[in-house]
C-alpha cells in the first residue's frame, strides 16, 4: 500500500483550497479525523470518477 500511496502522491501532490477549508473545519469543530489517508482518499475519488 505504501507504493500505491507514493505513486498517488506523485500524481496528485497538492491539496486544493476546498480540501484545506474542510480539514480546518473538522479540526475547529472537534470532529474525528478521517479514517483514510489523503492518498487513499484521492485514489477513491479517482475510482468513483471513473
């Protein structure tokens, strides 16, 4: 899984402004952190888009 995450990070290396706002909102509201890594989340988003 580490190799997959490294590949995804190399392709999608930046976070967009909306994601930054969402992550900040989660912290500010005391919500739990997501249970998937950012790389896995990007991969899942790509799969759903396909």
